[in-house]
C-alpha cells in the first residue's frame, strides 16, 4: 500500500507521444521493416516508497573525476516467456523499483552543487525516470548484439531533457515479437559498474520475490575515499597512473571458449607453475594481437591500461556494498617487440599481474590525492588515442546477467553504445559455458588480422 501511495503521488503521465528513431537496421532490414519507430506510451517518476534522507551527499575525488562522463547506457533483451503470466507487468516493476530506491536513495536524487561549487548528489527523493514504450521491431533485428548509436537512441531513455540531471532512468520497450528491451541510464558520478549491478540485482529481486532473497544493503558514506590533508602524490606512483580516456569507432565481438581460455592461461604460466587470472591472460593475449595487427614499430613503447576496484585494496577494506565509484586506472608498459612476441606471453601477463599487485593501501591514497590536487575529470579529450595505447575494461565475474525480474534472465546484455576507440570489453558470455565475450572498438581495417591472431594459439 505504501508503495502504491508513493507511486500515485509521483507519477507524471504524459499523453501518448511518438519518438521517431530513424533507421536503425541495415539497409536490407530497414527496407523490410519500413519506418522504425518507438512509441512512448508513458513517462513518469518513480519515487522511493518510504521516506529517505534529504541531504547533499558529498562525492569523493573518484566520483568527481566522472562528473562529466554522464550516463552509462545499457540494454537488456528478454525473450517472451508465457508461463509466469503478466510478462513484465509494469505496475509490478514500478512497485519493486520504489522499494529498491529506499536503500539506493541517492539514485532518486539529482546532480547538484554544494555552497562551494563542488558537485554533489542532492538526495531529494524525486525519483527515477521510468518510461514505457512499444515498437514493431523484434529481438531478431538485433541478433548481433553489438553496441550502436541507434541501439541507444531506440531503447535508452533520454535524460538530456531533464535538469538538474536525473541520476537513474529506465525504459521498458515491448517489442513486436513479445520480448522486451530494458534500457538503463545510470549517471557515472553516482555509481560505477559494481554499484550499478548491485542496484539492478536489488530491483529485480524485489520484483521476482518481494526481496525475500535478501541482498546486501548499499553503503553510502563516500568520505571513506576522501583525500588526505594535505594531499600528496609520490612521483613513483605516476608509473601506474594513466592519461585521460578518448573517442571511438566500430565495435566487433568475438567469443573465446572455456577450453581456449584454459589453454591461454596455461600458456601464460611460467616455469614456477604459478597461476594467472583469466583477466591477465586474456588481456596479455589481446594486447599482443593488437600490436601485431596494427603493425606497430618494434621499438615503439606500448601501454595497456585498465580500471581496477579499490574496494578490497584499502586497509581496512571498504564496507561490503560500498555504493559509489571505487575504481582507479592502472597501467603496464613495454616495447612492442616484447609484447608482440609469442614467446614472451608469460612476461606480458606478468607485467599486467604486477600492475594489479601494486594497487595496495599505499597506491590508492596517492591516486585519490592526485585527483583532488588536479581537479581532473574524465570528459573525453578531442582527437585520437595513440595507436600504441589499449584500454581493457573487465566485467568478468560481475552479475551482469543476474537481473531476473521474475520472467527469466536476459538473453543478452550490452552497452548500448561504445564511444571510445581502442577499447576492449571482457565479459562473461551469459551462456553458462565459461566462455568470454571480447568486444573491441577499433578501425575495421585491423579486425580480420586481430581475429585471426586471437585464435592462432589454439
């Protein structure tokens, strides 16, 4: 009843509106489908179903560096399942979101400024944007499941029209085939990937079983990642820091099977018989393949950078369920000839592992102080990242597919659009066979060589 009252007071239903999306498919499919439209049939705000704190939430330097990054757009595709009934019932989803926002109350707020002009989350309880739409498109029209600007335009809610900035927005699109596309836009200043998946797991659990399968509560005190007084950065720490991020081109995906991953990890183990993680092994191999495919000069210096969570590296560790941005970027570097040599894969994997091991309670404060001192943000700089650079983002082991609202897990989940060149995303395939999806954004000219090299070891 409380949830129903909160929803009743927070709804701002629009008249049925029609959003023209333009052609999203290939020329062949566009001709077959005709005009590709998504019809918005409802737009509202869903507020927490109970009273939540009203305050300005202080943001850490790791949050502030992402204040200009905007919203992370993702899309989940769910095939139609008739057995449970009331497939993706809108009222049920809204009630579940209203309950989830009680714990994740910052996501019901707005991006604001404190009295000193520093960005903060204004916890107002105004709610998350919830859009319901329908389309004549089908899941089969997107079987490649690759990011694209059209995918974002079709299925991710528009947040640009809301000021101050909405921090959480979702769009539920009912497709002609009976399936559903669920698009989400969560502001990066409020949550990183770990915290975003935590929220989506919580929302889906409330929809699925009323929250009976209790999930970990989020922890909202971001002062745990406050800079020291005075801030200080040791010169040696810069060797594992990385420069700003950048813009991109066409994405392409390959899948590495469980057996291939196992063989690759064996190839990355030295004579000491040690172990290497899937991330380090795959990153080393991808880095090698990219250097060869790009035909980089052997004497050139190349660099691989990647984000890593600080949650378990602090002493004491951040509390379970820390909600916010707990990510810093690390890097490994070497000569192209060393990275591209198939005989040196053990060495390359070791360089990456060494960078991971360096992220400890000594390095993390340097990184926080660095951003506090420089007031850096992560707004992409114009131009292109050097060909010698590669960025690898890992969602391996994250609950990417654990978003079951009561009608089964998604068929696919992906970033709606990837705007950065020379980026590689590693994520579980979702097929429960331990295979890994490798999504790469790069110039089309090197893709054939890259894919050939990627599988050449197996």
